[in-house]
């Protein structure tokens, strides 16, 4: 089956098209589901041969890591870009993955929109037989945040309620990919299932979690 036929028949690709179509007709106004080619794909290479290829959905975490640590781990290769990917974006990420024989490790918000972006990359990268894994916000990161706040109960204060539209989106994603809890991790899925979300901005703030939270995040993302 050709890649174009796979896209037509893939439920995630079909859901992306439906949301993009709804946006262009004026409703709902929720997230840039169309591919915004003016959003650049940014790459940062460490000084050593890459041992990890991390893809991030925005520059918040790279900026915060750089501001606190003044460097990135030398074996990290970072790529970031907001929004849904086009085939060209996925091709470039796939080329890096194949060149260094590394899976792509995805870092984004625990939110319906970023989960959709993850699934869209997963679908597109499959054309080149490249694997992508949900790396963060993940279990070790969540555990560290909860520990620093004194437990699960106070940690819930940094979670945000999903809007009705986001709840509908979450349910559509689950129908498209029933294995979603396993792909994300049960602790990540539990947040979405409870009707909440967690952004990278909230989960990496020094005011809430202390000045060395970014070192802890680096450690969590370095686990494979």
C-alpha cells in the first residue's frame, strides 16, 4: 500500500483532516490543525555523537534548560517545532533518526492537542519505518513534580481542566487509537482521563518546583 493510501485510510490522519477542515470554516477555533509551513523546524546538536533524538513541540523547555544550565547534554540532539507536521517535516526528522539509528523521543504537553501532534508524527514517520516514543511529560517527570510538592494531592493544583471541546477531542483520539494509554503511559493517560491537562510551562516552573527542577527533568528525559 502506498503512503498516500495509508494516509487516506489512517484514522488519525482522517481526524486531522476533519479538525483542519472545521477550523478553516470558522468553527471550532482550537489549535493550528492545518500545517503551518512558516513555523520552522529548529535543530540543536550537542558536541558528541547523539545518543538521544528529542522532538519538542515548542521552545519553552529548551529555553528554560539553557537559561538554568547554560548548556544542553552533549549527547542530545534536539528538534522543536509547534503545530501539526507536514510530510517534509516528518521526512527531515526521519532522516535524522535513520542517520544516527535513534528512535524519536517526543516531548510535549499532556493535552489532547499535543497528543494529536504525537500521533500525527507517529503516522507520518511510519512511512520511513521510524519509531517515535512518548518521552515527556512522562512518568518520571510527573513523579518528581509530585514529590517536590509533597504528594499527589498538592500536585493536582498545577493541572488545568479540559474544556468541553478538549474532552471531545480526547475521546476522538482514544477511538482512533485504542492503544493510547499504553503509548503514553498509564499515569499520563490518567491525567487526561480525569479531564485535566498539564503543560510543559506548568511542569517546569522553578517557582513551583525549585531552582534545580530542570536538572531533574534532564535526568527524567535521559532514562530510556
